[in-house]
C-alpha cells in the first residue's frame, strides 16, 4: 500500500492547508528533479515497500495532474516494474484534464491508472472563483467526459459544503442542492464530500483572522449534510464512511485500508508512513521540497521523523477510525469501562448494534466526533 505525494500546484486553493509548492514556468524541470529523487527514495526503501502488503497505489498532492506523462511513467517503473495494482488512483484537477486533453487521460489509463479522484468542489462558478479553483463548472463536466472517453470507469469527485458567506454572497441550501444534482447527473462511481474547515497556514485562515470570512453555523452544516446523505442514498450510493459514498462495490480500497490500520508507505515530501515491525511506528518526511531534493546522498534518514505508537494509542485509533465507517467496531475490543460507555450510547441511540458490530447510525454521523470522544 503506497502513497506518493506530488508537492506541486499551479495555484493555491483558498481553503487548502496541505503542503505544496507553486508550479511556475520551470515546473517541468523541477518535477523531473523531484521524480529522480523520488525514485532514489523508492530504491532506499524497497524492503519496506515490499513488506507493506495491500496492492494499492495512490498518487496525491498537491496536484499530480500538473506532471507530464513521462513523469508518471518513471514513477510506475520505479515502483512496480511488473504486474498491476489492484487499485491505482491519481488525483487530478479538471483544468489539467481539459487543457491537456483526451490523449493525456488516455496516457494515464495506459500506465495502469484505474481510478481517478477529481477535485470539483462545487458547480457554482462564483464559489469556484472564491476558492481560487482553476476550473469552471462546465470544465469540470468536460473533464469528466474526457476521462470517461479515455476508458475510466471508476471516477471519484470531491465536493465541499458548509460554507459561510463569501464575496458578499450566501452559500444557500439551493446552491448546495444544485451541486449535488449536477454531480449525480455525471454518475460518478464515488463521491467524497467535506465540510469546509479552516486549516492552519491556509489563505482561509488569514481571511478569518482579518474578519473577512466567518464559518457557517452548525445548524446550516447539519442541514446540508443531511441533504447530501438523503440525495445520495436515493441515488443508490453506499455511505460507507462519514465523508465517502460509493456505488456498491466501488468503495475506495486504498482509503478503506487506512481506516483498518493496514501498514502503508508514504513517499515524497510531507508523506506519512505506518509500519509494524514488532511494534507500531509512524514516520513522516519533512514537508520541504528543497530538503527533499537535497537528500539524495543522505539515504532519506535525516529528513524523516517519527514516533512509536503505544498499544493504548493504537487501541484508541482503532475505535476512532472504525466508528467513522458503517462497519463500526467489534464490542470485543472495548475495555470494561468502554463497554459501559457504549451501553449508555446504545441506549440513547448514538450507537447501534447490528450483526455483532457497534456503529454510529447515519443520522448521527454529523455529530460523530462528540460520540467518538466519549469512547476514545
């Protein structure tokens, strides 16, 4: 199970706090240097990669679709010279797909990519502009069509809800309903939907600090989340995790493995890893492209940091991650005190017991954090 972080974006979204670097005119030169070093990291960590198990690859960012096809080809060659991935996902921006065309999409497909995650976020052009997205609603639909024509039959799109007033406009329930309707009209296999949050070091955080943006209240966010759940349930989607919906059988294999604590290897600047070698270890690469590019001769040991996870930490994470999904958790993993708390939560409907598993019912997913915090 491999995650590759591509730290390049052509522009920074208002809400984003992930590590990335602005891709300027020399993006192709810098990206080639990045891929060269990435392949050296892959070689240095080949034993860890070989033992990670779970045959999935996820290339995220940043914006991986700023890379040329030959960069993807080099990454695939270094990681997996023979065979196929059970699931190979690449994140794309609609603007890149439209600008580079069907040939680019087909090129990704020919390299073995069998799942696309496309950041649409909204089908309202005014909101897209405020978010500093590089595409319009129409371009998002055109990109989806091009991906279909290139042979992709497993496409996920991202949406954002729970937005406060922006540029003097209200983000209304009707606007949210329209985005859901246009998303469903495309018939994607998967939809991820996230409530807007203020991330550290994002442009949105600065807007909040200057009093130029205030977050939507809980009532509005809950109402829009309930609308999302209802519309997607009616359309036949399986709500398998708090923020994720899929047509039956199209649940994300890679992301689902995270929630089950399957070990994974994170490659590239800012990427995290989890491994079990008699004890659980979490490590991460420094989020600095400059340091990463300079690390070729250092064996990547000096740019990484990490921590050993105690049994108690892993136990609490098993509860927190498991209760984010509709599979829930087994009562057997709970301590005596936790079982007493679970009994109380079961009695008031915050939890349900079905098929021998404890889970949060969908109608309580929106307040899942407070429910989970009582157990973990």
